[in-house]
C-alpha cells in the first residue's frame, strides 16, 4: 500500500498495516474501530457498511468505514467466517492522559482457525487450526481447538492423507511449512481452507514446552511447536489452557476417508449438510455441548481396541440397567455448562462475571452426579464416580465473591459481594452516605431559597448540579450559586459544598469500580491455576454424557449390545438402518439379517432400484461404526469382527473442482479400496461400472470382484444391476448371491425390502420407470427394445464380446409389433389419460373429432 502525505495518526495506521498486509485492520479511534483504504472499500461491501472518506478536502481523500466497538465481535466473526483474517488494533493508553499521539498496537489477530465459539449454535462444533510440517520423510500434523485448548498430533506419509485429515476435521485454516504443489494448494483453496505461513516468536514460552512434552516423533514435535507459536503470535497473550499434545497413530482408529464419512452421513446429511438425517442426529441425546462435541469425535474415530470398546460398553450397560441413577444424572447434567470452553475463556482473559457464575453452577451440579453414581449400587458406575474430583472449593470461592446477578462487563462495577474487601466496602459507604447527603442537601436548599421545585441532579458531562426553573431564577442567592449550564426552561448551578461532595462521591465511585475489576481479575487468575483439573473434569463429564445418550437411545429404540469376535465372522440378526428407522418410526422398518462366515467374503446383491440395496449396505457399515464407538446397535443380536478400515463407492457425482467425471471419481474410489484394503476391512460398492458403456462397465465390475475375492479378502457388499455377474458364484467360492425381494401384483411392482438368498430374477427397471410416471409410449418402446436385447443375448461375462448390441437392429426371433396396432394403442393411451371433469363440453367434442380424424388417416 503506498503511503500518502497525511496526519500523524494515518502515519501510525500505515506503519501497523504494513505488518499485517493479509488482514483487515480494525483501528480503534474513540468508540469506533475504523477501516481505511482498501480495507474500507472491501469491508463496506462485505459488512454492508457506509463508505465515507477521511480528509475530504484533500486531493486524495482516504476511503473510510467504521463499526462501533461494542458490536465489533459480530463484524469480526462475519469476516472470519468468510475466510479472512482480522487484526484488532487497540488504544494502549488513555487518550486523556496521552502525550501526543495515542499509543496503539495489535492486541489480537483473529483468523479462521483461531476464532473462539461465539454462541450456543457453536456448542457442538469444534473449530480446528491445523499445523503441517512437510519433510522428505513425511508430514507432521498437529491440530487444536483454541476454545478448549486440546491438541492432537500425528504423522502420515502422503499429502492425500494430510488432505483427508483436514477435510475430516473440517479445518478452516492450515499453517503449512514446506513444499506444496500447485494442485495441492488449489485443493486446499477449493475446500475453503485458509493457508497461513508459520509465525515467528522470540524467546522461550512455557506453553510450547508443555504442549510437546509427551511427544517422541520429531515430525509431531515440530508440527506442535509450529502450532503453538502461531497461536501465541496471533493471540498475543498467555494461553494457560493449552493442553499437552496427545499423539495418535491414524491406524489406531477405524480408518474412514472424508468421502466415506460423507457417504455414510455420520455427522451431517449428504443432501442438506445439516445434522438431521445423520447418525449423529440419532445418537445425540447429550445434555451438554461438551458431550455433543465428544460424540462427533468418537463417530469420526471409532476404536480398534476391544478393551477400550468394552470399557465404554460396560458403562453404557450400567447406565441402561440403572434407570433411576441415569435419570438423576441427566437432571444434573442439564445444569452443566461448557466447562471446557469456560476454562479456555478464563485462560484467555475474556471470561465475564456471569460466566464465572456458570462455572460455579456447573461445579455445584457435580455432587449430584457423584451421588447418583455412588448410590446406584453398580460397581462400574461407582468406580467411574470415584475418579472424579468435584473441585467444590472453586465453586464456593466464586459464590462467596460474585453477586447473584452480576452485569456482563467486569469493568462497570456491581459484581463483588459485600464483605469481600474492607476497602471496597468503605468506598460504598462513602457513595451511599454521599447520596444521602445529596437528598438532605436538596431539601435544605429548597428551604433556604424558597424554591419548591429545586432539584439536585447528575450527568456524566457536567457532574452534579442544582437545577432551577426559569421562573424561579430571581430567588437564586447570587453569593453562593455559580451558573454552570443554561437550558431552555431552566438554569443549572453549582455551590462550593456541592462541588466538594461531588469530588468525594466521584472519586469513591471510580476507585470502587477499579477495585472491583482488580478483585475480579484476582479471582479469575486464582481459578486459572486449576485449569488442568477443570479440563479433566470436563472430559469426564463429556464422556459420561455421551454414554448416557447411548443408553437412552438403546432403551428407546431397542438396540442390543454387540459382541466382538477375533475371527472374520459377521452375524447380525434383524439389523436395521438407525437413521431410516428413526425417520419411519418404531416398527415401520423391515429388518434384515447379515450373515457372512469366514468362508464368505463377498455378497453380490441384486434387485430393483428403490428396493433397499443401498440401505442394506449402509446399515451394515453404520452398525459396525456404532459398535466400535461403544454404542449399542439396531439389531436383535450382533456378532462382529473389529474392522480396521471402511471403504465406500456409493452415489454418482462429478468432482467439478478437480475436473473429474462421475466415472473417474468412481474408479478413483474403487482404486483406493483395492490398493489399501486388508482382510479386516469392510467395503461397500454400489453399482460399480455404471458410469461407462455397458460392456466396459460389466467387464470392470467383474474384474474388480475377482480381485477383491482373490487378492484382498475383505468383507464386501457389492450391489449391481449387471445380472450376468451373478454367475461368478460358480467360479468364486467365497462369493454368494443375495437379492432384495420384489413381486408383481396386477402389473404393479411391490418392494418386499427383504434380503433373500440367490440372485434376482430380473431388474425391474421398466417397472420402476413406470412408478416414476414416464409416458406409456416410452415404457412400451423400452419393453420392445428390452426383448430385442434379450433375444440377441449378452453372452458370458468372461467371454469376449464380438459386437455391441443394437437397440434398433432387427431380431428375427422377436415379432415386430403391428404399426397400426401400436398407433391405435397410442391413441388409447391418450384417451385414457384425459380427465373429462376438467374439460368443457366444447373441448370434449373437439377431442373426439381429433381422435376420429386420426383413425380415418390410418385407413
């Protein structure tokens, strides 16, 4: 930005702006934050602000826009939500006491990855900032939600794995150090991920060494250090709530790509992007924001350890068995605020008096939870409660210090209880005594002057004054009263006695307010020392909340506790799709079994469209995921292996960003499974090969099935409309055919939604088209073409095809329809579709005349 010859204040602005060229600079001037130059022009458009100009009389007026300092958060959040950064420039000294230019400096850089949650709607959402270090040996990743202080670190080999982690975390910002290819950068940008450069920070900081203390991998340590340095540099304050980074291997959890999570709709509906319609929607009976966030984390990272899963299951089972204890816990959890984020705000220095009361109320709810756990008589619940520290002394300190209904601001006074500080109580006595003196003085002055409507008042501009109406000015004693202000209907005066007491009262009010703020800060800093214990308590309550939710859902929807086996043996009795069942209501969903013993690796599923093939496949994956997060599952019984990975190829969609066609996306997802799946994986393939020509698709589908059978051995559910593939069970011993039942009654297709052994006898495609309401002529022509194709024959899947079938080539063995009969059938279709009730008599006569003409023209 070129500097202009201008005022000292604008020189200061340009100097600060040079340090933050990629951010909007909110420059504090009095009660407003001002935007200048390009920031003002662009900001006025985005924030819908009025664009004005500074130095209007100069040759080059400076574009300017402003926002009130009291409402700055909403404007900052709007910009950050759109992917921008905002540098907050504050006045660092009192303008009244400043010598020359007021000192200003950046107090915080707000970025997409460092934005703190601002409202209840953000409660169940984590906002992650991710740090990535790229080396020849691989990539180190560390990510954190600043509002809670949690940090996780891992390392991977490929950028594709980095990108998948970023998408799965829904990261808004990545701090990247290392070489990045242009296509990789474009992938991040197209995914609305802000790319930031690493920050620099002088000296050593306790937060850095604390965060990396448990890490042994060099890449993870480097990524964590880079993350914490960036947080400290942008937030410009101590971050005492940052936790020690927790290292994890991606392979420690059930691996699912972001695409798989989206296809299975774990936390959001693939159609709407909303919670409703997802697995999270079904399971989220949590009472706290912490529980909601943790449930999302569990769903995205199901466990592989049977021991850890069993611990969760045991807790869910205990809560399911102990109904009254569970209900008492639920009642107590309703009084629990977001302890994790309250801890973050305390460390951040942004907590207000009302939020400290929320903390005390949360801690006061813990004893009721502990009582419910201990008195349940259940060993699992009692043991869980024994590990919880209620931190009651913190709640007691807050309650003894903060008034019951404090203001939001900690700087306006009225927040500290009487008896906390002798000095504060003395100031309040002066203030109260002064106000009594004012009332007495008003009465005395009325008596001295004989002015009955004389009043003593106060405002922030003129201080205390005696107000006399215009009609009584002649009665004012000129020897004691000094005129202070003239109004339309009154005059205001001051006396030496009033001025003396004004100084006394205002000094007491000022010192009282300052002292209250000091006492509040002392309380906040004392609580800050207990942040690690508060965070531990928050995690314990969140996990309990999630397990309570699992128990509630299991009871309400009749879920069973799954059993895990060491062999690859899958047996689910009367399994249901949890989301579809939730939509349809209890008893309306038709359950199905899923039985795949160790000798069966592939189910080839056939059946008509809309019959439930895809639902059946998704149901299997969701049951596996629910089981491995510790939830009970929608079935009468379930015996499952521990799956290490889940792969899907479901749905048809272009990847417009990358310029990939539907078929290319299909093949890419199929390749991911073929290359990475193990015998312990679960694969869902829906209609592989449909994105290309019939024989290409059929050949590819057959070859993929054979590769999965011979080389991979993963449990695979493969849905297809290529009926020719069903013969593969003759040559592939670990493949079995199943189909979704359907039947015809009076020419109508009825879906049974029941899985049956063997292949389907036909695809029923034309029947489904009929259900969709296609014109009868289209359906009739399609039936004719189908007969021709069937007469020509498709041959065996494993044999070369000499020539492509022709839809319109003559097939001697199939008799051609009589042209006259077909034409008359079209006419009959037209007659049958006319609604006479919607026609006038004249219109009916015209229709009949047209039909007669058509018949005569045909001869």
